[in-house]
C-alpha cells in the first residue's frame, strides 16, 4: 500500500493587503492547530477549521525530507476532537491563523496569516513531485523560500515564536 505523501514548498512573504487578497481566494478559513503527544519521528495534531462551516481534523506526519512527508489526515467529529485535545503536548501552544486559499496557474497557494506577526506571513504550495515546476503568484511579495527553515514549521511555532524582525 502506498503511503499518502505531502510534498510542499514554503515561502516567507510580506503580509498581503487582505482587502485585495480576499476576492482572489477560493476559500478563507480561521484555524486552530493543537499539537499532541506522539511517538518519536511522528508529529500529531488536531485542527479546528471554521469558514462556511466548522470542521475538525486529526493529522499525523512523518518527515521524509524538507519538502516531503507521509501525511495521514482524517476528518473527525467534535467529540473526538475534544477527546484528542486531552493528549496535547505540554510544551506546545495552540497555533491560531487565518488561511487564504489562492488558486493560481493550476496550483493552490495557501497563505497563512498569524496574529503574532504584523509584517510577514507564510505561503505554501502542495506539489505532485519534488521536481514539479510552478510560478509564484505575482501579486504576492515573496521574501524568500523557507521550505528548509524548521523554525517556520507550525509544530516549531507552537513551541517558540521567533520575532518577525529575525526574518526581515
């Protein structure tokens, strides 16, 4: 059986003008991600996502490279979400963010805007392979690629939020 792979590239961007960005997006969600206790080599989390409706997810990831991980994700109900919250990692905060889903040139770019940063945000794109070529949306000011910067992983941000000045 083939494991479900998530292949993505991640970019540090200047925080976009939300009034200009929102009409270009296919969806906008408010999200809360809570990281759970897990075995070594596996990152586990639960996510609460609100937009048109409230949804809950449980995800486990095993990193294969900076760009690729095995991702097992399933939708869950509120009761299971609340039960899984009891397994929260003691050293991790819940990460809150707003996600803007921007379709561009055949790809979906996900822009995460965090309340703890005013000038920067993170944009990622999922790809069918590590070698896939794509064009970045021209209306987004990309500061640099941060795919291999472990500080920019949400699991790392749940444990330590760097000052945005470190990235500017």
